[in-house]
C-alpha cells in the first residue's frame, strides 16, 4: 500500500477568481467527529459567506471520506475538493472552502476548477507528513541464534528498540504496518522450527 500523508498544523489560504473569494482551511483530524466539529466551527466563523463547502478523508487506510457542495451546484465543489485531497494521497484531513460571491458567475466548470485550486494551493503551503503506523513484537531467542535474528530483522526493515540478555535474549522489534505480513511469516516459520518465540505487544 502506498504511503498516505497529512498536515502537521492548520492551513489558511485565500485565492480570488473573477472577484469571488475562495478561502481554504485545512485541519488535521483523526476521527469523523473532529472533522465534523471543524466544519461546524468554520461554518459558524464564516456564517456570512455564500457557501462553506467541505471534504474530509479519515482513517489509517483513508477508508472514510465524505464531501458536500453546501448549496453550490451538485458536484461542483465538494467532489473537486475531495479529489484534490486524494491527488496528494492524504488522510486524516478535513478541508473547508469558504466562498464569498463576487458578482460574476463562474459556471459549473469554473466552480470545479476554483474549488480544486483552492484546496491544491493550500496543500502546497505545507510539507506533508507521512502517516506511518507501526506494530511491535517481543521476540525471545537463544544466544546462538541472536546474531542471525538481528541480521534477518534488519533485512525486513524492522528496528530493534530494546534488547535484554538473560537466560535467553529478549528483544523488541518495531516495523511499519505495511511491512508486517512478511515479518510475521518469518516469525511463524522460525517459531515452528523452535528457534524463537514471539508475541505481539501493543504500542
């Protein structure tokens, strides 16, 4: 699965197109509730605007998404905003674009381009942060196998965060979630051969 990205702090940016003002607001959020709270907050703050359109993507795998045209013609605001977020492979993000009508109608195509551009330019103002989830495993192995184990873990791009030497050697391996299935196959194989024991531990 490709990496997903988000922002580390709120973004606020305004563009003008044919006298209409498009004010984009981006906010990091990890839950649907926090996304909706931000939409409500911006809508109240800019209650005099003609429209407060929005889109969000939430979840470790970008599994929750929704958008709204908020009174603009169907498909002319929310979807282009959502597509702009997707173009940058984003998650845990909510975008609200506030529009003050400037007296010149933009047409459907013009609105689609304007809302997409408003979000795209706001995103460009920040260096996006890679969203990485990790899993952690406690592995126990005899001394004669530990160097081979450490070598193999490095090959699997797992980081050893802690190691203790007792009757056997215990270590904690941390790995990106995207790489975990290959590591688990290896750990299961080594356990079947009675070379190690392991268990998943929560972060």
